[in-house]
C-alpha cells in the first residue's frame, strides 16, 4: 500500500493498483408482513440498508449498539442466524471496489462517525 497524496483523509493507506476490497450495498426486509402490505397497497417496501466491506457491515443507528448512535460496524446481519429470521437479506448489490484497504476503510468510517451522530 501507499499513502494517499492529497485530500482531507490523506493519512489513510490506499491499495496498490485498483483492486481493493469489493463494496456492497446490503438491503434487508424490515418486516415481511409490512412489506407485503406496503408492496401490495402502496407499491412500496420498508428496508434497512448497510454497506459491506469484507467482513464488516456499516449501518446507521444500530440498535444492538446500545446507547451509541450514528454509523457503527458489526458482523453482517445475513450471517447471524437470529437476524436471518427477523431481518432477512433482500439483496446485496455490488457498488465497486474501494481504493482503500479494508482496514483503512474501517479507520476512515470510524473517523467520520462523529459527523453522523
């Protein structure tokens, strides 16, 4: 890796070349019952979303974080058997690759968390 040369987060390492970790948007059904009703009557769904970078998912205002609010990282919901029943994965959409290493992406998101309390 090499240091980024410019920008407000230049202290974060970027990957050599262009093949950094794949980034995904994860969408979860908040309630199959509610989604069925909304989908049928209103043409809408109710979803929870996250951003997945390697083995960590980033979501806003994670209820399992206790009193902590804002952007938090956790094990992806779709690998947790308890969450699979209550918050089923609807889809995982590839967004492309980040030029940051997985650790640098995590560090950057952690650094930005106070800006989204």
